[in-house]
C-alpha cells in the first residue's frame, strides 16, 4: 500500500496572514511528564511561559517507568473499570534505536560511567536519561506528581479550565480547578490497547493477553502461544518467550496468505498469515488453512489514542485511531493555538520530534511565530486526508510517519528557525532500521556504522554549554 507522497503530506497552507508579534507570557498546562511533557515544559519555559506539568505517577518518564504490575481485568485492557497501569514496558526491553539517534538535539544521550553503556540500552537507562534531563533543566519544580487531570474544557473567554485531583499517600485527595491560556496534551498513546477482531474468539477456551500487560516470559512456560503482530514489540516478545514456550506461532499481516514458515534460529517458532478464526476446542485457524491448538493468544496489536479527560465539545475526535482534525498533527484549527498535542505521530524517532513540535508550539504561543488562518489550516488537513484516501492508506495509519518523518521534522525546524536534522542522524536511523529487519537477533549488539558514530560524537562535542 502506497504511502501518501511527502509533498502532499507536508503541504503548507497558504502564506501566513499575520505578522508575528510577541505577546505576554502565557500560563500553560502540560499534561504528562514523559519525554514529550518534559521537553514541552522546557521549551515553554525557554520561550518565557509559566508552566505547570501534571503527572499521574510519582516520577518522570511516562511509559519508560517499568513496573511488574499488570492490570486488574483479564489482561486485555478492555474493562473500563479496570485499574489502569500507565506503562507497557516488559522487563527485557532494550531500545530499537541507537542512543545517538534517540536523544534530544542539544542534550545527547551519552554513556554515563557506571550505567548501561550499550548503544541500544535497556529501558532503565532511558529512564535515567529522562530523569537527568528533568534535573539539568530544573523541571522538577514545575511538576505536580500523583496528580490526575480528570477534566479539561474551554471556558467562554477562551481560557482552559483544568480540573485535577492530587492523591496523597493516605488516600486523601484534593481537587483543584485552574485556568490556563494554553494546554499541551502529552499523555502518550501506549496505555489503551487495541485488540484484534478474531472470529469465534468468544467461545475459544484459551487465555488472551495484550502486550500492554506482558512483563516476563515465565508464565508462558510449556505453552502453545499464538502472537498477533509484526511491529517491534511483537518481534521482541516472540523471541523473549520462545526459550520457555512449547511453541510460538506469529500471525502477521505482512506474511503471505500462502506462507507458514519456521523462524531462523528457533525450532519452535513459526510465521503465519492472519488468523481466520478460532474454535471451541482451542483451535486457531490461519488464512493459509493451517491450524494449531493454542493455550494463549497474545495481542501485540498496538494502542488507541485516548483522551478521557479532554472535553472539546466534539471538535476533536478519535475516529479509527485518527485524532482530528489536527493541523500538522498538532493543532485543532478552531482551537489553535491554545490547545495542542505533542507526540501523536508514530513510526518516528520520538524524542527529537517531540522537541521540534514543542519549539513550534512555544513560539506560536508567544507570538514569535504565526499560524495560517483557521480556514487555511482546515484546507491543509482536508488535503492531507484526501491524499490518504486516494492512496488507499487506512485511516488508522493517519499519524504513521514511516517514510517522511525527517521531512516533517525539517519543516518544523524551518518554522522555528532551527537547524534541520543532521545527516548522520538520518543515515544512522536508516541503517538501524535495515539491520532490525535483516538481523533481528543481533542488530543491537553488532553494527558496522562506526563512521556515523564518530560523526555523532564530533557533533556532540561541538554543542554549546547547557542552556536552561
């Protein structure tokens, strides 16, 4: 299926209709203290805005905070009354990008003596990096931990009412109502699971789990597992459980309907096409006619965008995982610039993208950068949607930037007067992506892009002293 051309995907709506003029500093609410929320807070402060960051957990890091806890329902994440666990990390997770690529532009993700120094480090090292970032940019004083934002709505004067609840250790809570000039939604999209639609699964007797609730492989000891998915988590988890499971059968859209094949390096793992259906005796049937009697179906099927706290009077909706309408995946045109979303795109290098989005929003809120008119922004959004439809690109992939993320980054950088993405970073990303496909077992520990590593290190040495 063809990706929409980058030219159409990045069409710039008209010329700016107003002359940029710096305005007074804004009172800004940032929802979430993960990577997106932290860099958003830094960029707001750099632009002179006053910031409050609301964080449900008791530390920074968002989805990079590991916990062995899983959710209280049947592990599918479909019960609206369940105890929600914010993170989706599994214990063995390592990054699938090299650290040189991952870091923020002016805050390199360098090795720290005594910590995980691998190029593709474990999740603990990413959390440590984000904690260092929050400390070094003095962001902790802006963050309200253990504070749940339960309602955000616009009031008649254009400000935003943010209603939050602080939870104390003795289960006492305190509700607060506050007005802000702007709200940046940075709550991530790795909490609300998407579940595969499997014919007959209601009568299938086995256990189902979503990867959101996968932590360790031991519970799959001796089991026959059907794992659905082909993205990074599916690749990692299938290889995590194969040493303990009896059999692992990976069902993937990318597999031909006529192909079932064993996986290199494993004598108990096979790749199948998608599931055709399930039977009451435990059988799982694939589209090529093959079948297995399975104990577990593991859904590595991604997540839904979910903003239960946000009330926009149906201006912003989530339809088949399209958050819209959003100009450049950030601003709802009729609510811009006071409401914005940081971190919606996927199939990207996330931290640098969050940074550029945040720089753009901060500059717009201060009046240093001007947006097109509301109508021009809506025209741009509609043109993008039309191109997606014409190419047959599924609506649920609206925010998938595979193939044009760096063009998007460069557009944002230009808007902000910031340098474009470094060539070494683009090449290193492409090299890592290629090796991830061709060498899934070894790409994290074996590589030959040493020249790019040297370029990255030289670039880091040229950076100026830390700017708070």
